[in-house]
C-alpha cells in the first residue's frame, strides 16, 4: 500500500505497480494544479477571475460538465457555483492555514454556470468551487489506471477494483464489492468565524454552512463521483436524506450524536442473500 | 436588293433579336427559379442553421438519472484495509 498527499488530503493506493503509482500521482497533481482554489496559477482561479465567458481546457470542461450533472441530479443541492459562499464563510485559504477569526461570517448565493463546448459562461458574482467533484472523479479515473485488483482512496473517497473491506466512521465496517464509497460531513473541515462554527458544506438555500443534523453521511455509489454527490445531497437534505437515497436505491449511512442510522437500501444490501436452487 | 426585301430582312432581324431576348429571359428565370426551389425543397440543402443530431432532452435526463446508481455492498469478511472518512 502506498500513500501521498494531494488536494489537501492523503491519497492511499493499493495494488498499483511502481509505474501505475507514478501515473496516479501525476493524475492527482494535474487535477490539483488545475482546480485548486489556493494555487494562484490554477485554471480555476483564472476562470473565476475572468468571470463572464472564458475558453477552458478539455479537462476543465469535463469537470464542469460533471458538476452541472451533479447539480441537475440533486435538484441544485450540490452546486458548483458556491465558491463565493465558501469564501464568505471564511474558507479562503488552504484548510491547514485556516485560523479562528473574530470577523463574523457572511453569506453568498449560488450563481449560474453554463458550458457550450469549451466556452464556460459564469453568471455575475458566481465563483466556481469544483473540489468535491474533481476529487471524486480523480479517484474514479485513478482506479482505471490500475491493471489489477486494488483501490484508491482520497481523503476517504474510495473506489475499488475487486472487493475491499472498509472501516466506517463511528465504528463498524463493510465490504465494498464494486463501485465507490464516499463520506461527507462537518466534523473535519470546520473552523470558527466570529465565534460561530463553520464548515465546508454550504446550503445553497441560505448561502451558509448547512445546519444539517447529520455529522457524517456515507453513501455507496456505482462510482466514487456518484457516491460523493449523493452523500453531499443527503447531508444537505437533513432528515429527508435517508429517504432521498432510498428513492434512488442508494445505500446510505448517517452518523449523528455518535449513533449510526442506516437507510433501507443500506440494510438490504448487507442482508445475507439467499441462493435459489435450480 | 430592292427596298422591300431590305425591310423584310430588317424586320426578320428584329423579330429574331426579340425572340433571343425572350428565350434568354425565360432560360435565366427557369434557372433561378430551379435554384431557389432546390434550395427550399431539396433535402440536401438545409433551410435553418444546422443542428447536431441529439437525443431528446427527456431521454438524456433519464440516462443521467440512472447514472446516480448504487454500488454493491456486502457484510465484511475480514479486517478493514481502508477507511472511508469525511472529506
């Protein structure tokens, strides 16, 4: 098992040859260089600074397309244009450099974004934050670089080729047979602003960190991207999250106050399967 | 040549010139009309700006909805080798 740091988190790779590991590291470095909000020369910062219309790289267009897909699939809950709201909440530098501030946090609303081929059009005041989508998509792309069984995990966003046993937040474990597993929550990336706790999961309805009752939500999806998007949406939906996942037959596990609540799809998927004799 | 013959020849030349003019006009009109008709009616000529063939939006949305699919979980059978933690 190998690990390295990228996108502000630890990336763990299992089952990769030395050459494959190099390619995985290069992939994460490429994504971080293009999509980091905290690297001055990133394409994301160039696009946000330009506002209005700009010509973007094919990779950037692909990620924006994925982010727009996520927004459509979640009824605008997982919105890529909440970069300004994150900054208003105080998340304006690398998380490791964030310190408590007496200055009160403010809010900012979501904006509009449209993509026409490689021409990206941002609404006035809108700032992109593609971090979630980019990290999950990087995990999905990285697993494609492995020639044999293994897994790639970035800050807990996990995709596997072959089966892998995964430790869950709050205790317990599960076997990921195929697809991806992602956990979103408010217990790690949090900070104080004006004496009030802030976190990085912004509710687009208020433009402020979500007041969701859940601490962490874990979802299993066909891909890591699907799992990550669904986990964020379920977190933001609060008590409606478990049913929202069940409607899509997505297994979800919700952590609050130290106890775990599993939705029906999660429980069903872990029930022993009866084999029919024919 | 007597004067009568000269008048007849002149009249014939006028009629011929008029006939050439009329036939030329009819030919030009027929060509332009055919070109215009071909542009409007022939399937190889597009009347509106060309749009790429694409599936209906409803179809695309159904396909995309299906992309938010579940993975497969099972009860664990050994010690976990990796952790999913919040991002």
